[in-house]
C-alpha cells in the first residue's frame, strides 16, 4: 500500500499473491529509490491513509513507511515493525502508541532490519556462504534473539 501508492490496504493472502504476480515484473525493475525512501526522504512525514490508521488497532510494516504516513494521533495503537531508533520510539510515544513490537532485538537503543541481522549472523558464522534456515535458527537460539515488546503509553 505504502510503497506502491495503493489507495487501499491488502486484506488477504490471496490479494497479496495476486498483486505480487501483477506488480513484481514491473516493480522489480524500478530503481530502489522509487519504491523505498532513502536518505533524507526517510525523515519526511506526510500523513496519508489516515482512515486506515484510525481503523486499525495493529499496524505493521517497514517503519520508514509507517512513520512517513502516520497521523499525529496514534493513541492506543500497536506497531509491529523493524529498524527503529531511540528518536523513532520517542515520536511513537509522543503520538500515543501503546505498544511497539520490533521483530529483532533492541541493541544499544535501536532495532535493526532483518536483512542487517542476517548479514551479521552470516559474517559471525564465518562459513563464507549463506546459512540454512536451521543454521540461522541455531545461532538465534544461542544468542537468545527475541522480538522486543516495549510499552510506550
């Protein structure tokens, strides 16, 4: 919805699969900066789709998109996301978010994207190749990586 500028949310797995089949041949060839905010654009915020933010109790997705589009009043909402900084957490608290759940652990005040976490684990393993799901799972258990739940308000 956010990256592609859709005027509606995707409400089902079947809808997601259909949209992916139609859009991926096109979107997969677009320059990255056309579909994902980079640089200073990650700090811009223009509320859009406010009725969907108001309707939803739980909002999930990439934090750059969530933040870029969210309204000022997020009272009582639950956000499930990744890649947050202490400043992001302060903003969510200011806007009234009840809970923030990050899919990766908070390390030195920030959560990192799963791609960065996987890259770090691959480097840590020192095998010089992508790790299997089982190998990644074993490392995650050893390091006790868990999603993070923060109560903000």
